[in-house]
C-alpha cells in the first residue's frame, strides 16, 4: 500500500491568511508593526553605519532584518523591512531620513507645477525588492510574508509638508485650494504604491498592508471624497481578484482613524487595522461583519509591568472575538525602548489564550 507524500504547509493556509479571510484558525495569529527594527539589539548591530534608506535597498540587509523577529519572537508573519517613503526615493525624489526627525524632502511639493514634475516609479528600478522578497519567501517556508506600502494620502503629506507634521495644514490647504492638482498627485502616488505592492506579490508575498499613517487628520467627508478613491485604486492596481490576479489578503491601517473605520474597509481591504483608541468590539460594530480586524494593544502597555501587560493582552484577545476574524497586533508600531522579551511573551500568551 503506497501513501502519497505529505504536502508541505503553505503560507496560503497559515493562520494569518486564514484569519484575514475570515476562515477558522488554530489560534489567533500575531505580528507586530515595526517588529523588524529598533527594539532588537541584533537589528541595531546590523544597521550600524548604514543609512535607513540604503538598508532598505540592500537585499541582504532586508532579508536578515525581516527574519530577525520571526526567529526571536515566533510571530506568525514577517513584515517586509522597508520605509514608507521608499517608492518616492527609488523614483528619484530627494528625501533624507534624519535621525530623530523622520523623512525630510529636499524640494517640497507646493505648486501645481511641482505635482506635474514628480517622477513616476518604474518597475525595473525595483529589482532589489524582487530579490529580497524571493529570498525571504524561500527562507520563511510556511510563514507568510506581508508586503508593505504607504498610502497616497500619507505620501502626499510628506511631499507637501516637506517632512513630518502634526497639523498637516499645508497638505489640507493644498487639497482644498488645488483640487485638480490634488487629484493628479494622489493618482500618481496610487500608481507608485500599486507598482511597489505588485512586485512584492509577484515574488511571493502572501498578504499586503497599506499604511495610511496620517489619514486620521481628515474628516470622514474629506476622506471619503478626496482620499478613499485613491487608496482603492492602489488595491485595484493589484489586479482583478475575481480572475485570481494577486488574490492575497489586503490590510488597511491608519492612526487616529476611529471616525473613519466604517470607510477604511471600503478601499477593498479584507482586514481593517485598528489603533489603540477604539476597543475591538466597538470597532467590529463600526466596520461590520464582512471584514477581519487587526490590532490593537497600545504599544505603551509593553513598557508596563507584566501583570498589566497580561491583563491588557487578555482584554484585546477577548474583544477581538467580536470580529469576523482577528489578527493580534499593536495599535501602532513597537516603541524602540520595548524589551524584546516582552514581545516574545505576548506572542506566547496570545497563542495560549486562543488555542483551539
């Protein structure tokens, strides 16, 4: 009697992908935004002497940095090590990431002519990205790799403000005063983001996340009319899912977006990321039963005592049961001063609490 060889486990059947699609899972999957980065001593040692944007374009560094938290914490997914402004830099925009400040644009976009002069992102400039993703997929085996891109609105804020901003006043003023140029700007940025994501999916990424970090500065009406169509264009740019074109789960996340939660899934997302401000059971009510939720432990909780960490993790896991599916994460990125041992403990605790 012969037996068929065992089929190796696939990322497509991982708990992360299944939860994102609203399918039953063995346990709640866990990953952390910014898990590959500054909280890990091995990351700091590897990055020493290498600028951030340089590291993001080195396939060897991207591969190793992306794998570090998977090895250390046992998370259920890897997130590509990259930077939100990288597609702009690769296209030819002069941007420097200054320590303690963030991305700084040499020549901010302030006029209609500036919009029309922006370079587009050509796929043939992303060979480094394709190489890194292929290597990661080979190394990760059954563990899924999540692709990454910044959403058009957030990229526009960096271009217009010239760097990080609290008020985003220049951005919103341009949006109101130059509606046609604003539309052209976001259309171009949507094409770049879709191009960046397509390369990742075509080389093996099992899911993608679109970060709209600063969408929370907008009213729901402005977001719906002036931003949502362009974020939707990013996901639409991956292809026709009905025909099986790049049919991977799509995650959409923004900070301070509690009032936008009913809209965030409308861009074509399977998963809506929730920051720490809205409890997941309330977020499930706002988003509706057709989408999975991701989140939403406050990153600052990880700096507290173990009893507090455990209590808050239990609360998030319990509230996440109200959603179609739940991917445990933070409500934003890992803080640099976080003890890596606490992250490992959280992964173990979530798995223990949710084991089927």
